[in-house]
């Protein structure tokens, strides 16, 4: 049995307008936060329980500003940087060398997939 998506009404105590929430999202993105962290910050510091109450999505706002980066790619890049740093200090570490190769391959696959998916 499929449940219909319930549309939540904006609570009375919520003081921000749709444009103000978009401005906050853009401001937080300029500080270098990811979409996930922006959602948590909005919840914890601004008291916005869910951005969908305003009929918007954080990802769509960031894409319109050109500041959205796929979280999987971002995490793989961070992991790759850490492995490269370790491998430069420890050339004898064969497990790190193998991990470096595998992580580069994963990142390339994700980049190719993103290009193919979003270039249509």
C-alpha cells in the first residue's frame, strides 16, 4: 500500500519567509557548508525544522547559484587527499597504494556518471 506524501503546513511560530530561507542557504553555502550541513544548521541555529515547508529544496537553491557539488564526489576527494598525503610519507605502504588506486577509480566512475547524467 503506497501512502500519499503529506503536505505539511508551515507552523505559526516559524518566523522566516521563503526568500529569507533562500538567502540563509546561499549565505551558508558561501561559508563552505555542504547541503547536508546547511540543513542541520537551519534546523539547529535558525529553527527551521524542514525546508520543504516552504516548497523548496536546498539542492535546487544551490544548483541555481552554481554552488552544489555531489556529496559522494566531495567525500571521495577528501578521502583521496588523505590517502595521497599518507602515501607520500609512507612509500612502502602497499595497502595505501592499493587503496589509492581503488579510490581514484571510484572517483573517476562517479565523475563520468555525473557528466553523463547531467549533460543530457
